[in-house]
C-alpha cells in the first residue's frame, strides 16, 4: 500500500464535518478500495475555539484557509463556498502550488471553471467537483466515465432540493407557494434569504457545469435563461395534474446547430416520465446519449453525508491517481459556442388564460394561435367564480417560443382578457 | 496525444458490431475525452465470409478468437459469451499475456471473476466488465468510484429486461404469463429457450457481480437463492395493485452479521418506490449507502448500442490508464463469507390463499399465523366463482421467512385449503 494521501479541509460546516466523520468511520474500506489511506492533516475554521461534533485530534487547525496550502498537504478540499473571495483565492493558490483541489463549490466552478481547469492542467494537478452538482449523485463521474462514449443529446435535471421539496409539498398538501416556503424556512429546508434557490440561480450553476461536461464547452453561466418558481400557483399544479403532468423546476441543456441552449424554468413533465416521480428534496439527472439512450440517476441532492460521499469519491480517485481533465476535455479544447436564443426553442406549451366568460372568447383565442401557426392539442374552458371569468387551458402541439410569445401578447391585449396569461413549457 | 489504444474484438454480433460502429462514429469525441484514439486492429468472427452492416476495412479478421492475443493488440474485448469454452480460454490467455480484457460476459465473471481478477492482478493488467451488468447503466463504475466512500447496506435491481418487459406487459394488457411470453418470443424480446431469463439465472449472474462490488466478497453465484417468474399470475398482479404494489423480479443482496444473502425472486414493490416505476425492457439498480443514502440508476439494460456504450467506457478508462482492481479490492482481499440462510430473512409478505368459503376459514388462517407469531397487517377475503371458493389475501407485518413457511405449510394442510398458497415477498 502506498503512502497516505494527505488532505486539508477548508471549512468544517455541515459538509466538512461529515467528510471528516466518514473518512474516520469508513477509513478501512476507503483505504482498501483505493489502495491508500486518506489522512486529514489540517483544516481551516472561522472559529477555532468552537466545539464540534467531529473529533479533530491530530488535525492542525488554521484560522487562515490559505495556510492550508502547505508542504505536508497533497489535496486541498474547499468547502467554504462563494464564487469569489477566500474560496477562489484558496483554490487558485492551491492549484498554482501543484496541489490537487476537491471542491463542492458550484458557483466557483460555474463562473471560473474553465480558467481553473487551465491552471490545474498547467500544474498537472487535479481539480474535482463531483459534490458541486446534485450532492451525492455520481453524475459527473458518469458523464466523464461511464457515459463518455456517447454524443450527448440533452441533459435535464432536478438540481435543487429546496425547489423540488416546495413543489412536491404544494401538490401533496394542496397549499400555496408562499405558505409552503414559509414552512420550509421554519423547518430549515429553505434559507432565510431563499432567492438563490427559488429563483433558479443554484440550478443554473449546476446546469452550466453539466452542460460543459456534456457538450465540451466552457461553463457559461451568463448564457443560462433562468426563471424560478415564485409565480407558480397551486391552480396550475392542479390543472397540470388533470392533464397528466407534474410541474418540476428543471435545468435543461441542448446543443443544436452549433448553439447551446441552457434554460432553467418550471416545466410540465408527463406523469410517467422518470423525472416526474422524483419527490421531496431528492435530485435526479437525465442524460440522453446517442448510444446508451436515456439514463436517469436519482439520489440525495444535498445534506452533509451525501455531499461528503461525493467529496470523498473525488479524493479516492486522486488517491488512485486517475487521470482526467476537470471537464473531460483538455482546457484548450473546451469550445466557446454561441448561446441559442430561447425564441427558437421548439416544444409543447401549457397556457392558462383568464378571460371573460363571453360568447366568442374561445374563437378569439383559437384565432390568435392560428395566426401564429400554433397547432393546438387541446383547449378546455373551465368556469370559475363568476367575477373571475373563465379559465381556458390550452395545450399546444410542438411549436416554437417566438410563436407562443406572439400569440400570448395578442391574447393579453384582447378585451376579453382579464389577467396576464400563464405560460409553461412542457418537457418530454 | 499518446499512441492509439489498439483493441481486438472477439465476436461481431449485436454488441460487437455496435461497438465497432460507435468507435467509428464517435471517434473524435472519444479520442478528445480520453486523450488517445481507440483503434480496432483485429476481430474474430465465426464466419469470416458473412456480410455485415459495419465496415471492417483495415481490421484483421480471424476465425480463431485465440489468435487475437497478438503483439499488436493492447486490449482484448470478449463478446462471445458463455462461462466456459472459448470465451474463458480467450480471457485467460489474454490476461496471462499481459493484455487488458474488457468483457460483457456476466456468466464468466459471476463464475470465475475472482480467479480472473487474481490473474489480471498478477500481470498488472485490467479486467473490466461494465457491460456485464445492466447494459448501458454505468453501475459498476458508480460502485467502484462515485459511491466508493460508502459502506453499502443493500443492492437491489431490475436486472433482466425480458422479465421486466413480460411483467409490465402482463399488467398493462391484462394478459397471462404464457401468452405474453409467446408474444415476446415472436417479437424477439425473449429467446426461443427463455429459461435463462425467466427462471432468474441471468439476474443471478448480475447480482453476484454487484454483491461482490458492494460487499468486497468474491462473486458467489452458487449461493444465490433464485426463483423466476413462470408461476406469476395476473391474479396476483391485480391483487398487488389493489394494495398499492407492483410486482417486479428483483435481485437483492445484503450483508448481515457477516453472512451474505443474495436472492432473486418476484417481489411486491410499493407503487411509489423508484423501482416500481421502471417499465418495459429498462433496468435499474438501487444502492443504499451509509453516507449517500439511496441512489437509483435507470437505463437501457440491453441492446447493442447501450451495451457498446458500456464496453467503450471501459476501453476509455484503460486508455486513460485508470488503475483499479476488477472488484475494487485487491483479489487477495476479496472475502469469502458464508451465505445467509433464506429462513432468517426478515420482511413483509403477501399471501394469497384459496380456501373453502365456509364459516371458520378466516379464523383457521388467523390462528395459523398467530401460532407462528406472525403479525398480520391486513387480511381480505374476496369471494370468486363459487366452485373455486374464496381468495384470502394476507399482507403481513415484518416477520421472518421460517415463520411464514411454517404458517403456510400448516394452512396448506387444513381441510379448508383448495389450492397451494401463493407466497410473495414485499420489498421496500
């Protein structure tokens, strides 16, 4: 057996503490499986005096994370978070010093991944971030390894457990968004400042990383079209269910005609599709490859132990001296492709129109779609409380975003229109 | 870029031809992703004169597979199949000559995996078999890599597409086993001699390999308790559905108190469980780890292109010079643990008893369970056509196999009993 792999952990929060705990509890099987033991020699914490659940005997504690880049450290594990500041400075310094880096920092990788990969390559060191996407789900290893023979056609994922928990709870308990969010905050499933999760930013970070691996491009977070779940109503969840769909916040990436379309938004997913069945705080990623077809991986997307499982899998690959570029391709080969305009997106749509319950309303609506050559799959009128008029639910056949946008704009301006139309994309 | 990895393919059937085709179609991305091109220098076929869909220009064709172990070959890809004969001879000769071996041969690995791993280790060469379990699903890489930090608690899988197709079709089309099997044979989804699939042998092979990876033991196919799906009736599929379950053929492995329990049998799975939703010819594997929790991977379990995707992923790992032992642990560290007796298995059970529709029948049945300390969760009597008596459906709380066996034996011997009881295990 070779010499131990010596690691330093920056940040002993939930994930850092779980990493230390599992490295201790499962030390024997980890060493047997990768042929070396993994030894924590140092850690950095904001408050060295704080009492912790995990034993830190024999671990050097530093107040300054940058001090972890030390001669007796082979790998720096960055668990501080944030796309700039100390996290970025630490990762850059560690790579430049020829240390391997393992990180769970999706913001850092989504924003600076390509530059950091080039830095790692220059020093012939490893930059690994399995824990940055979908927690314990080994999706990055799968894309870099098990699915690497495939030309990837599409990646789609439920990548944020908070959003999926809120949507699942709204549906199950028949409650409104604001109420469920408030409860989730009380229970610790959502942050006090929830916008990072519920506006889709966190999903966008993870999607940009997955798209990079899938299509051989540099992560391009700025190009992600991003809509969150704030405006979703129980009404639409119910109507969607009555038509055989569940509403999920998905991150989706496709490469078509040399342009990359990355989008994060709520979608109607057919009830029988694998992603529709993913409940609560679970995450799942669906990869469509030209050889393998559809592969779906589901598991815990967050939580200390699950994320630590991913961190340690990266450490074990380093211990075995697996050689791979951070984004599979050499940094110099990562392409920069133009973002596709959402207007050219092809797909089916769900629309809910609130209109006056008057003769001719349906005809006006049908005409607006016909004028844009949008083919309607079903159109259903449901009368609600008298003063709120009628709800018209339209499911279209495949069409494009621009045509829908024009039709909706036209309908919203009609005298029959009583409220802003709700438009949701349907994803197979 | 390093020198090409030179491979020889033994067998150009469905998987072999697809492997050659994908290596050609996706040559550029494969080379970019693993830093080397992969070049087929030779192949062996039974009939060198046969016309094939795939171009074989520049590929040396041999009638004798053993001739593929040649100086210009780095990796032998064994796609002949069978646990003995030419497949085994070829793999042994290739390993002994210091060649890497990639195989899709589950029978060979399940029967001789540990001995072959020791041979590979002796020559410091790689023996890889991602394609042997669940086709295109990268489950072996996940267990060896992405989930390797975990102490695995349980592996459960739908590992045979033919069985899952038959069960799904029985349920969906409300038809009997024999009829659906006959149709599946006509459509090519089942073999003319189907026993290898429907009696669970194929699932057992794959399970033994998964159990080896999960628990660090040598594959022990002889110890797998194996029941197939021949005796499953639509009646039980219907009753199961009415209680919230679907029936699936699962392979399941657990290690408890130092004993390994490996079993293949039809199970009732709760309708909301991920494995219940896996339809048609798809496969799925659920791994429960102490850190990561439950991870489920679903995808195509068979078919030329999907299986070739797995074969090529192994080739790419060899091209990158990833270093791992075939079963993760060094061959000398693979343990031989005693098989657990099925009698000690703990779980819930579904029983269907056909009894005379007479006063006291339910009391007799209830008494038989009470005598074995089996706690009943629900007991439901449904009267059927007069001459066939009543059907009593019992769902038990967790109990053990021995208690159930005794209770059933007692009930079968009662004067009220009209037919052999049906007993199915319920899996969470």
